């Protein structure tokens, strides 16, 4: 008799997160990627499941990147985002978007 390993299937729905940082790490990690692959395979990728953050961000149109920022800039972004009641990554995404629109008008 050959012992086989049971694979841990991806959860059927995204877990609850205590904050946006924890959620971002989960989605970027193996569990989040496996969840998205499973959702795509079952055809439910068109019907977003999970948190409001993921629903609000159109993953099909977004590309994950790594960006190095000076520590003081990141601290400032976190402070401003906290005052606005949004996540710092969302704030940075909004600022990049606004800056690109402004530059496109100048070109």
C-alpha cells in the first residue's frame, strides 16, 4: 500500500483579515494565488468573491509589482492614508494614477 499525501485544497472563500497589510500578504502568498487559480478554474473568477478590497480592485486590470520607496515617503503615505481612512497601498495607487493622468495631459 502506497501512502499518498492529501493536498490542502484552497478555501472556498477568502478568510477575514484584521487589516489591509495582512490581506495583501495573503493574496500575494501561495494560499491567495491558489485561491485565485481555483476560482478561475471553476469559472467563478467573473463573480468576485472575497473581501471588498479585492472586489474594488479589478485584478484582471492590475499587475503586481515590487516598488522600492524611501522610508520617509512610505511613512508619510501611511500617515496620510490613516487620516483618510484608507490603506497606504490604495493611496499610493491613487497617487500614481493621478500623476500619470496629469503627465499624459502635458504630453
